[in-house]
C-alpha cells in the first residue's frame, strides 16, 4: 500500500512466511515503480539477504 495515496499496489496471500514468497510479492509491487522507502515489520523473511538484496539491487 502506498502510504500517501492509500492505493493498494500489490496484494498476495500465503500460508507460510518464506522469503521467496515475499520477494515475488515485492516484484509485483515494483512493477508500478520504485519506491524511495519500503517499510516492513522486520520479520525474518524481510531481513534475509534474498529480500534485502532485491531491494538494494533495485536502489531502494
């Protein structure tokens, strides 16, 4: 969700907390543009290199 406009950028549902799923969701969200900030709850799936590396490579 875009915090300014409250527009839902991407929406996915999973029954697990795997980083791969989060990276796939991130890829969907990034199709609308590259954000300056990507805020998460710092759960283990969001702090893994697989996820943080994707953000870093995208320049976020």
